[in-house]
């Protein structure tokens, strides 16, 4: 991402959430009432028109389904950790994520939103306009994951490494270097309390390497000149448990396209596609 540019990718994800959230209650997979106001108007309008014409599905079969399922699954993970006494939430690469504002139980939990300064400034301004004032339990931590130390920035913001913490790392790892991913995983494993965990999604290495056609990945590469975000990191399919256990994690649980479809795409949604080529994993320290 360019230094002063907000993340076009993060804006696009907010648009996808907004479109899904506007479906009838019995049909939508995820629900984010803030997404429509966080998404740039021009991008929402353009994507909504494409979606109604069936062009988004034609150009990227199952991509909208995957994005909706990813949001829902990580919401469910968060809800589960709230029920098990989670004390802190850290959202890495927060973008236009609205969980800190739409989960009322989080008002009793310290939340740290970590992101690139330009995107974070835009998101804060939009939330300020929506809410009138920003929640006092949310701290905004500006970090460039590829060049700055996460630990130093969190420590300066009041993060407590002894508390039970969930780290949400959604839609980020594929844009980082291996070193940056390992540094972040190492920090989470060493500086969070018992029962803490990280939830993140990642690209399969075969998807990143272009084995077989993948419309979304092709599109992201095609429009890199606009986003400034390159795809750089992946994990070989079927190896993420070993990858994480080598780095100090246990109880690794992974969801893929097939398991997401079984979990969420029933009834009227049974015919919807979920793009493959991604994994979503939850791992405890």
C-alpha cells in the first residue's frame, strides 16, 4: 500500500459486507450494519450494479460467498471467545472492520485496532461521524506490518500481554512477507495470556503460484497499480497445522471452502458458490 493511500482492498471488503448485509434476514450470511456507511459511495454503487447484473459472480465465482462466510465464521469465533472470558481483542489490519462497534459485549473488553495510518485515519473519521464520539475502550494503533514492530506499538497503546486475548487477522497475511507473518505469529505466541488465540485467513501456496485459474487473485494482480498491494505470502494446502505448531501453537482448527459451505450455505443459499484457494484458521497458543 502506498504511504498516504487508504486501502482500496479494505474498502472493497466493506462493500462486499454491505451488499451481503442488505439481503433479507433469512438469506444473508453475515450482517454488518455499519458497512454501507464505511464503504466509499462510488465503489458501493458500482459494485452493487455489477452484483445485480450478475457480473461479480461471473467474474469471480464464489468470491462474494467466501467473503461473507469469512466474516460470519470469524464473528462466530469472536462470539465463542467472548463466552469463554476473553479479556482483550486485537484486530490486526483492521481496515473498515466494525466488530468493535457492532458487538455490544465488546464494550466491556479492551479493543486494539491495528492498521496502516492512512486507512485508520479515514475509518476513525467515518466512525466519529456515525457515532458522534469514538468508544473509549477502543485504541487505534498505527502500524506498517512490513516495516514496524507490532509489539512496540501495542505496548505504547496499553496492551497487557498477560490477558486472555483474541487476535483477528483477516485479509492481511497474503500481502505480507514471510518474515512479517512469522514476526507477528511469534509476538502473539510470546506476548498473550493463557487461552489466547489467533484467527486468520491465508492463500494456499498453489493459488498464489497460479496453479489453476482463480479469478479474484488474477483481478487483484491486474489492479495492483491502483491498490499498491501485492500478493506475496501463502501456505501449502494441508500444512497449516504443522506450520503453526512449529511456531508454538496448538488446537489448530481450519475451515476451507467446503466446510464453510456446509456450515452456512443452506436453504435458499444452498446453490451459492464459495471460492476455493483459501483457508481460515484458529490456533491457540
